C-alpha cells in the first residue's frame, strides 16, 4: 500500500515536470 502511494507520487511528479517542460518550449516558440 505504501509502495503504491510512492509510485503514484512519483508519477504525478513526472507528469508535472513534463507539463512544465512543454509550457517552457511553447513559450520559447511564441517568444
């Protein structure tokens, strides 16, 4: 149960990081 929670947290972190990178790239393209 603890392991599942940890994996979920890691996945959420990766998703946020990916979204952040996409936003940065989009801003650079628009700039």
